[in-house]
C-alpha cells in the first residue's frame, strides 16, 4: 500500500510581478553596472581571484595612473572602484590582461 502526500504551493502573482518589474527597471537604468564596485564585485565581474587582480591590475605599475582615477587605492582598508570606469578599463585591456598579446593596448 503506497502513501502519497501532496504539497500545495501558492504563488502570489503580484509579488512575482513586483520583483520582475524592479529587476527590469534596475537593468534598464544602469545596465546592471551599479555606481561603485568593491573587490568582491570586481572578482565576480572578471572571474579572477583577489590576488591576481591586485598583482595584475591594481598594483601593476603600468596601470598606476588609471587606477588612481578609477579606484580609491584601498583607502580606509577597502578597495572601491568607479563601476562604469572600471568596466571600460577592463574592456579596453581585455586582450592584454588575458594573455592574447604581450603589449599593453591603449585605446
């Protein structure tokens, strides 16, 4: 003899609609970039670990001037970055940072 249990789930359509609407507005307003990133967000955006980012970008002498404009230089013990400017930097230096060529590319 088998015993079957039924689980009933009720979904509030208004709540789901509200969540979707908020997410769509967020994406349309700033393309999901945000205003500032911390180091965790930079890790997520680049799929690179903290140590790699610090060595190859943040403290890399080749990018010293750019990082002075984009980051806070770890002032107050926490790295912070201007999100849009960092996104542009990463896009401009994609091939260099990912080993496709040996020279820094300047756009």
